[in-house]
C-alpha cells in the first residue's frame, strides 16, 4: 500500500489549509514543518531587505532550524512538500527539511501557494539541488482546489 505524507511549511495559514485539504482527500498523514522561531509579520516583510525572510532568501546556504522531526519517515512511499513561494523559490526551511530527512527512494510531489508566482522555478531549483531524489511533479494550488484536481494529480 502506498502511504503518503503531506508535509508543509505555512507562514500565514494558507499553505496549512491547502495541505489539510490534500491530506483529507488522499487519506495522507499531515506533518507541519515548523520553524524553531515562528515568523512574525515583520519577519515576512519582503519589502524590507533586513527582514528575516529577506536575509534568509538572499543567502542560499541559510537553513532555518526546524522544531520537529518526522519520526516514521520510512513508513512512507510518497512525500508531498508544500510551501508558499518566496522570491520565486521554496523558503530555505524546505532545504532544511529535505536535508534533515532521508527522502531517497520516495516519490516527491511539490505543491506551492502563491498569489501569482508559478511553482516551476521552485520545483526546478529543488530538483537540481537534490538531483539524487525522485521529484515527480509540482502544482501551484489554492484553497479552492477541487478534490478531483488533487486525486488526478497525486493518485
């Protein structure tokens, strides 16, 4: 049986809502990628070059610490990784998650939430950075994604 983990990082709650819907539709387990230090509104101010998110995204080697770990990752065949798009990329905490978890031999699907930015650059950057992993596909999703769109993408 194909066991699915729906992992996600959500700064404002939108990605969490989408991840919850996906997990319910595909009967997957939900895992929140939580930063040790939660992001404040000031941290997320992308107009401020000195905001935490701006500093992290301008440094490709930045790896924000994660509060929790997936204890039973070996139980899963498929891992979905969800995040909001930041600077046309996955937030650096996604790199932390990938590097701290053994995702080899897993099918990896990426989903992103964004007001208008495509997921393509985020997905391609992750695929190129972690070329040893099996990235299948990516989709930009919103709260109103239909159940059938989810199942036709994942199942």
